[in-house]
C-alpha cells in the first residue's frame, strides 16, 4: 500500500535503497529482484519518491540545460527499470529454482516484460500516473523561488509531507 505522506528525507531513503538495487541489477549481479528487496515500498512509493527527489534537486540546484536533459531522461527510466528489475516474491522464487542456463529459465525471465503475474503494475499503469518527465517540467516551471513551491509539488502528487 502506497505511503500517504513522504518527506524529503523519506524520499532520499527510498531512492538510496532503489538506486543501490538498480546498480547491482545493472551490473548483472541480480536477474530479477523480489519485491521484498524494496522493504515494503511499492511502485507508487518509488514513483513519488523519485518525483520528490527530482523536485528537491530542482529546488536546491541551478540546473544547466545539459543537466535538465540528463535528469529528465534519467527520471523517466526510473519506473521503466522498476518494471524490468522487480517482480512478486513468488515469481522470483520459482525463477530461482530453475537452471539459469536453461531455456525454461530464459522464457520465464522474459515473461517479466508481459507481467502476467503482477497486479500492482497493472493498477499503476491504469491509474494514469503523471509521467516523471511531465512532473519534472512542472517543477521547473514553478521556479524554486516560488513561495508555494513545496505546497504545489505535494498537491500535484496528492500526498502530504
């Protein structure tokens, strides 16, 4: 169940955990993580955490045009990577029982893209969550000197601090 409130500190905590796991995943140390590796955080928490993380980055830094391009693209990969790197624990448990060199393993691992096993991602996709790039542009348009910056950010997310 998604968090109803999220401080900047909580966002940083979630993003540190998430990025550490993705780094190991990207280094091919792990094929697919079980959701339990996220310590109870779900796709909605990752989405909101990433958005708050980016909002705070915009608020604290004077981003160059190159940094804006970099963070806009980097942010959009956050949820895509979630869908590739994480799956329900039982799916991962069954996958890990297979020989990693077998065709059965590769077929099951490949099915992660179809996500027949994952109601949470389907709910997320069906809720029409605002894309991270759109949220990023919204934060840029607010301007960090806006006295209502954080109120508007949290209102847009529909959560409390």
